[in-house]
C-alpha cells in the first residue's frame, strides 16, 4: 500500500533541499511545478488571473508577472484570497492526476511537496506529514538573499504563512535544516528507514 507523505515547511526553511534528497528514493509530486504549469502562458487559469488583476499581471510573453503579483498578494490579504480562489481548484485537479500517475509503479510512498500544505488542507489526505524547519534568523537571512528582499518585505512574506512553530507542532516528523546539508541528509535517511518498516 503506497503511503502519501506530505512535505512542507516555512518559506526559506530549505524544503527544496529535502525534496531533492527524497527524490533520489521516492516519487515527488511538486505543487510548485504543477502550479507553474497550470499558470503557464495561455492557460485558462492565467487568463483568469489577468482578467481579475489587470494587464500588469502578465509579462509580454503571456507568462505571469510573478514578482509583481507576489508583491501585491503578500501585502493585501484580500488579493491573496482572490488569487487563491482562481488557482486552487485547477492546481488540486492537476495534483491528483500527478498522484495517480506516480502511483502506477506502486512505490512505498509518494512525497507531496506542498509549500502551503496545511493552509490548503492537503494534510487531510496524507498518511504522514514531514515539516522542514530552520531557526527564524536563518530563515530571514535566506529569504532576503534568495529573493533580494528588504528585511521588511521578507518579514511580510513570512508573516503571510502559518507560523512555522505551528506547522512543526502538527507534524509527524520534523527535519531541522538549520545546520549543514550533511546533517539534513542524515536526518532524511534516518526517517526514510522508517518508511520501509
């Protein structure tokens, strides 16, 4: 029986590092990649976003102007709700299609890599949830560097998500990614051993 394992964390906790490690052993259904496909140039969802938020939401090639949209929704909860209302169902359908496809080879488990797992209710179909954490100071530093954000802008993005401590409290497994990649990999491998039991 294939297990569904939810993988999440806070923004800039290094969830993608853990996802890459896990991809060596188990199939990954990546919500971000699926969202990029659903919200690609010319897609119905992309057209709905442009109709709602105006021409600034699109770049010249028809792709989403993600920096502009991100700036808008991370500072306006109503805009974030509007965006979520447009994108959530198409992404969910595509996610379920990907889960079915990943299950064809009957793996021990399928990893659902979902940044907003708890916020969007995906934990309800998971057999287990793994949360990747890191100390707040490290998260802030990583996010500012990765996205070239001011401290204030980075803090706004962090604040737009459920608190990391809350996610960790709900998790079945917590992986600390605040130190070295080697330590993170050791923690991942230790957890993976439990999957084969």
